[in-house]
C-alpha cells in the first residue's frame, strides 16, 4: 500500500522581484551606449537607441524594415509604425544620435530598402 508523502512546494517566484521593473535611468542608458560603442557593436547600438527612442515592443522593433524609417539614404527624424499587438499607429521621433547609429548599421550590413532593419544574426 502506497502512503502519500508530503511534498514541499516552493513557488518559482518566492523571494524574487516580480512585476514591472523600474525604468532605466539616464546614466544607465548612457553607460550601455558607451559600452556598445567601445565594443563596436553597431547592430546592438542601433537597436538599443531605436528601442529607447520609439518605446516599441520587441516584436515591433524586429519587424521594422529599412523603408519604415528611411527615405533613400536619409533616416527620417520621425516615423510611424502600426503596432502588432494593438493594431494602433505609433509615431515617434528618431534622435540624431539614433539616426547616425542606424545609418552606420545599414551601411555595415548593406541593407536595401525592402530588407528587415534588424535581420536575425547568423550563428
């Protein structure tokens, strides 16, 4: 006859911080930017800067195409994107620093107008 034994159950989140995290502080953002620049991580710097400027969800960021933010060889100072989750348009400004990082990335990756802005990196 099997006798049930007591199994102690510990929740996965016991003692962990859950929920919404505090936003990045300005000095943290600058520290990340500097480290990405020093490490010559062109793609990572471009996507980080654009994420900060646009406040888009990750799924919307990776679905951007070059044509969504660029006209010819010029990066637009403003862009409008339809959000995947809410199906609402979002307009945002692209700062000069971000435009430079994106242009550096487009040139390095040799992206065309119809290409995804941040194609999946090869492993």
